[in-house]
C-alpha cells in the first residue's frame, strides 16, 4: 500500500526496440543518468531500448517525424 500517491500501470502506445542517440543543445553541468535516459555534458542524449511513451499530444498526427520529436521532448 502507498500513501500520498497512486501506483498504477497503463499500456503505452510506443516502446523503443533499440537505443536512440541524438545530440541536443541542452548541455548540463554534469552527466545525468537514469534507468532509461542519459544526457552528458556535451549534449549527447541516449534513450535506451524498452523506453515507452504515448507519442505526440494534442491534435498532432503520429508520423515518424512527430514520434521522434515526442520521444525526445
């Protein structure tokens, strides 16, 4: 039992089947590492295989380009 928050699981629309790497303009002062996402001080973003997300929000169509944007956003 949890107190103060809810714990639940819901299916996602998309899940990575391989790692995705991209260089972005955000460059933190120190490397950030989580279970699914790494961002280093040079702006190298790594999103690991099995990361799940719901795609773009609002009236945006789920095209390949929009899915990449929603993933990195």
